[in-house]
C-alpha cells in the first residue's frame, strides 16, 4: 500500500497546499475597476417599485424631509418681520424732512461703477497615507504558532493583519511540508482543535501546522455565506493524543518533488492611479435672503454738531422680509479620502428682500401713485441710507461738506416720519461668492451618499438696488466690500453613473459680522438659507 | 494596501478557484468576485482566525455560489455501484506535479469535484457539505466516492499503460 491508498485525502490536501498560480493581470484590472464603482449592494433607484421598502433610502428620505421642513419652518419664522427699533436717542430734527427734495437725486448714482476683482481659492492636495496589510521590507517573520489566539497579544488590527501576511509569506518559502508525523512529535505546540456541532462527526483533531488553515476554514462551515463578518469560532488547546504508527509491511515511498516556482513578481506594474477623485459641479440654490437690516442712531452726534435738540422719538422700526433669491455656483472639489473632501469655486447671489419702513404721511393713494410713477422715496430707511452714502461721500470729498451735509440736515429737519404710514421697499442685492468648504461623507462609496458640509463663504458686494431707484455700490461706503459668511449644511448625492451625479443640499449661510461699515447708520447681517440642486461630473 | 493583499494571496486563492471551477475564465471571474467581496468586508475581519483561512473561505463560498447555478449533483451514482471497481494500486506512483493533479481534479464532473474538494481538501464533513450545498448527506458521500474512484482509476491507468510521463516544472 502506498501513501495514496493509506490516506488519499491527506495526499490530495498536501498536493494543493502552498501552491500558487499567478492570475492574469486582467483579473486585478477588473477588481480595480469594480472597486472604483459604487457599492453594488447600495444601488437603489430614486424611483420605481420597492424604493420605499429599502431601509437606507427610507431613512435618508426621512432625514431629507425633516431637514426641508426645518428649513421651511425657519424661513417662515424669520421672514415675516424682523423688528429693529430705532435708537432711543433719535432726534426729532433728524427724522424731519425738507420740503425741497434737493439733497440727493434718487435715481442718480452717487459714483461711477467700479469693477471688482475676484479671487478664487485653490485647493491644496494632501498626501494620503494608508496602512498596508503587509510591510514588504520587513524581514522578520513570526512563527505560525504566533498567530494562535492564545499567544497573540492584543495589537492594532492593521499590524496583526500585516503580521499574518508576513507569516504566510515566510511559510511559502519553505521547501518541504510538515507531515503528520512531525505534528505528532510536537503535539502541544501548534495543535488546535475546533468546536464543532455535536451532530457533526468530529474532524481529525490532530493537525500539523500546515493543516491549520484547512482546519480553520472548516470551522467556518456554519457561517452564512453572505456574512463573512460573522466568522467567529472558538479555538482551544488540544490535549496530546497518542501518535499513530504506520502499519507494518512493505513501505512504498512516493517521492514528492516540489515543483519549482519562480518567485512571484507583481503581475502588474505599480498603479499610478490616484485614489483621489476630482469633480466639478454646477449648482442652483433657490432660497431666502434676509438682510436683517436695522437702522442705527448716528443722529445724536449729527444733531449736536448742528445744534439741534435731541428728543426721544416713537422708535419707528423697519421690518425685513426675505424673498425668493437665487444663487448660482460653479465648484470644483477633490476627495481627499473616503470621508473627507474639499471644494471651492465661484458663485453669484441675487438676493431679494423687502423692507417695510416708516414713511412720510402721504395719503395712501398718493403713495401708490408715487411708487408707480417713480416718485422720490422718502422713508426712514431710504433717508438713512442716503445719509450714510452722503456722509461717506463727504469724508472722501471734503469740498462738499458744507453744502451737501447742510442740505441733508435741512432736508431731514423739516419733516417727521409717521409710524403709521409705512412703505415697502424692494431690495435687490448682488454678491459674488467664493465658497471654501469641507465635506464629510457619512456614506462613502455608496450610490446614495450623505455628506455634512461646513466652511466659509466670501461675499463680495456688488450693489443693492432699492425700489429700482436707489443704487448703493461698494464705493458708497455703506456696505463692506467683502464679508465672510459661515456655510453649513448637508448634502445628498445620487451617483447615477461613474461620471455623473446629482446632489441636493440644504445650506445655511449666516454672515459673520456686519455687512455694513461701522460708520454707516444702516446695519445689516444677511443670512441665506436654501436648497441647492446640483449636477456633478467626476474625473 | 489592497494591492499588497492581492499580490500576497491571489496566487493561492486562484488555485482554489481552479479546483472548483474547470473553465479558466470562470475561475478568474470567481476570483474577481471574491476579492471584491473581500475588500468590501475587510473591516469585518476580526483576527479570530488566520487571514488566509478567512480569505479562502470567502473564495470557496463564492465558488459554491457560482456552482450552485448548475445543480451539478442531480445525477448521482450510488456508492455501492462503484465500490467493486475500486482499483487496488500497489505500486508507487510516479513523480507527479501539481498541474497534472489539478487537471485530474478539474476533469471530474462538477458535482463530484465540488464534494471532493470540500471533503478531501478543505476537510469538511459530509453533514456539513450537505448543509452547504443543500443536498442529502448520502448524495455527498456518493459523490465523494465517485470522485475518489475516478481519480484513483486515472492514476492507476497512468502507471499501467505508461501514459505520457509527467514532468515536474
């Protein structure tokens, strides 16, 4: 009887132990391609049968709906009216009006329009570091017994993974195989036993080191096929068993020669593929723009300077109402790793809002007539706005101090606003925006992704047109030419293909600090809230 | 990291695939599917067993999933029918190489090949194989016996009739 007849299973097991055959390069190419694609398990249509039955989608839709409701609720709570009291020390002479509206031509721009330079931020790429499974430069290979749970000290998972990889590598270089006889001579070292169900026949308990893998694999039989993360089994030290002796008789020797295997070289050249992904996107964000305008009392100083009496007024207020605004952005971004991304770009914000301001006591019919016919606006808001423009003009042009400012004072000193007579004024703001924001992807590599966004938005003020008549420009000195706003929100992204995706984001962008200069009597701190729709192209 | 893992284990796992799948293209597909599955679940590996055993288990499962579509164990031969023809080899077998033996295994009918791999090489028991493949335990036994007989016949025929010598590479 030969070795094959005595133990054919061990014969076959030893044949295929430690043999390797390098797969064709196309296998790795295909794996790489598939790994770059979104997770197949996460493919969910945005419509169609069974869509709402998908738990992640239903949760995602719930979160999106909640966010949308919160945004709408916030918008409604903010937009009706933001009452801003005029300072208590507002003087009577200031809120009066001159019968000759000769101070400022309402539809005449104060200064020539100037160009505004834009700047864009560039992204700085970071080198991505990843822990490898194995360190090829490492020379010390741990023993197989070092992998057994009983002798392995707790370590970082990546290090343990690398250790196992090195162990296997070292073992692959061994010329011979460990036989059953060898194992039996050293029964307490590497021998392990697996727990098997009582109904199952007990497997061969005595194993050599080279058979440990097969035994470990055998222990996984009850693990569901689709859940490799549940690969759990228990190992314990095996009590020594008596060595099995060969039966007496003629011994047929089978000479097994290990076929020469050329050292496995990497079948593929190092891939130059960068794991970083770049994308460009075009976004449109309808939303609300609330300038949060308040009128401050710079009047006491002015009044005292001109010798007027200071009296407390009835504190007329201006009310802000956010209107539908549109923001357009072209962004470019880079995915730093699975979770983090950085993006920047340039955008344009057309913000619309109405401001309800006390006005001169014209009859309502006259107000409506005057509004339609381009009648000069004589409201608290517009007058204070004009005065802020004038004051800054005076500062920059000394030659007009005596005449213009005196005219303005005379203009205001002759008329008092009636809190009961109010006029609604449209405000059309225009900004150029440069966002820089960081995204944290909560569902990396999924077709339906969810990311949290945070960053800053540079708002470059272009102009504000009040009631299509009064145009305030950056050089008028009322608004800060450049303001900074915080940007925060959440974005859903549906990756329809490798290259294209669509995104839906809820954004909240409050301005940090005041959007107007401190010297201005108008104070404003705009806030933009909206839902952004975008199309992305990935490189 | 992914590349290192692949280069380290792809060779051995490819042999596992070829033991179960005869067609080379299909074996490559199975290896590809298995590695994609490995990379997407690598974070669930808990170091409770050797890494290679874990990888091998995934490859075997992927191969079985591929084989299940063909239902290869429908035509089963009873073990008793095959018992009388079991050859008695009493001579030393010539030096064999892995590729030749792999070809012998690949030439087995799919059902026999699957059971033979699971029982003889992976070390599963027949009840375990029956559960894995959703077949009767007797079917597993008969398929294994049939595979063993066929392999033994081929090896004996080689030495008796002087089939082309198998050279080690």
